[in-house]
C-alpha cells in the first residue's frame, strides 16, 4: 500500500540539526543527501521503511516522542532514519524522530549479535 505523506521533524531542534549537516564535514554533507533522498521517498510513501514491532520500540521513545508506532528507513553507510507515521486531520505525516549509526540503532533497539 502506498500512502503519500508530508515529512515533518519532531521538533525545531531536530530540524536545525538536519540543516546544519549541509554546511559541515564531508561525511555529514553526504548524510544530508541521504536524508533528503529518504524524505523524498517518504513523501511518496509513508510506508517506505520497515515497521518496528511494538515490543521492540524502546520505552524511551514512548516517553520522549509519545509514539505508538516506529519505522526504520535504512540509509547508505550504515545509517538508520527513525520515524513515526501519524495523521493530522487531512494529511498523513512522517515525523522524523532520529537518525543513528547502525551500531547505535542496534544498541537502542536491543538487537544482539548483528
């Protein structure tokens, strides 16, 4: 199922961190490009990522972001984009929560032996 969405950031701090990537080191500029491509794909389809089972969503996400679903979008160079899908009356929103290196993502979601 394809579901177009609008990509939003969880808060202004997250948006600022994303914008800063464009004007920083080469690695971060590359991450900026990866994220932009992911955002374009999410605008075409909110379900472009992989849904994380509810039992694996870290408790801190329920507290910090007040989400009941979490999706992972695999980026190049072992980065992971974490987002939630929500409705805002008329629009479906893909709300960016975090982006992490693969190892940090594995630790946060308690994946072992990967």
